[in-house]
C-alpha cells in the first residue's frame, strides 16, 4: 500500500447549517485545530472505503465508478470527515470542484454538512456553501477567536422546519428568507472584516433557532464582552460557539482562531 500523512484543519459552520437542506446558504470556516491523519491507499479491482454514512458511501462509490477510479483506502484515525477529506485530496481539489454538483445535490442533513465541512477544510479559510449551487471562498479576516464546546452528535432539522411550516404557514417564507439573508450578510461581514457585525448576525440567528424550536433560550451561553453566540443545532456536530475578542477565555470552552490554511501533506 502507498501511504501519505495529511494535516487536516477542523472546520465548522458559523451560520445557516440548520437550513441547508432547504437550499439556504451556510457559512463555514477552518480553525487552528489540526489532526494528523495517516492515509493508506492502493489501486484495487474493488472500491473499499471505511465510510459509515450509507448515503455518503453509496454516492462516493457511484462517483468513483463513473470516473473509473478503483481503489482501497484506509485512514487513521477513521471517521467520515477524515476519510472523505483524504479521498478528495487524493483525487484532487480541481477535479472535485468540477463535479461539485454531483455531490451537493444528492446529499442531505448531516451528510450534506459533512461535505460542506470537507470542502472548507480542503480550501481553508471562510467559505459559503449552498445546495444546488456549490462553494465559494470568502476572502476576509475576522479579528476574533471562537470559544467552542462541541459534540460528535448528528441531528437533522427537517422535521422541525416542516412542523413550523405546518403550524405557521404565513410566517414560514418570510422567516426562511430572513435566515438565508443572515448567512449572506455574514459572508459580507467576513469579507469586510466586520467582527461585531458577524457576532450580531450570530445572535440574530440564535433567536430564530429558538423560534423554530431548535434550541431553548436558556441553552444559549451568555459571556460578558462576547460579540455573539450561537448553537450548532443540526448537522454532523452540535454544540455552542461564541465569538469573542482574542485571548478571552471561559470555563469549559476551548479557544481557537480562524485560519486560512487548508489540508497539507506532511513528512
């Protein structure tokens, strides 16, 4: 088997992930938390991938067959995020970008957010992703840190979105439209280096998440001098993120900075 070692930055959604399935944009970023991953691969007569999500696995196998790429790959440590990132690195980002609609249009829920996070980690920096459209890098800088407390827990938002639509049909379209614009404005705030505005938009989205019953108001952590707070309530990870001035620490949270570094081959 051939072997390479990759240094993969962690990526996470900043805005919009709970509404990705209904074609709303999602803002994501890489942070300065890296995992060194050993990737073993070889050409094979059969495609063998250690992916646990059946939707992702079926889609990737169909794609590789279409491209006539037959290989066996093993990744250590193993999870779908590392496996998919490593596979896309081997195939080549330019090739993946040419076929991005093949992936984005067929995935949903946590699998879709996993794909968005993979694409963001490959490119590095801030991105804005949207189903049926693709991924765009945002050239910008936010002079702040993130306090993060996350869990590897998959959650879907579709049921709650549909329930809200049934209960409040007259409010559904205006609020969904507003959520989409929050993510778009977040992208603009990042582009223009408007840290406080990004925090305000995180706070506004958090209020809307309460309206849709994704979270309870009491679950939002309140930290003095923070710019903004939100809960990642849907996707392949959940938890809270808090935008704060650099070097501000808080109990039970880890502090990270935004980075524009993507996946790198090391050694």
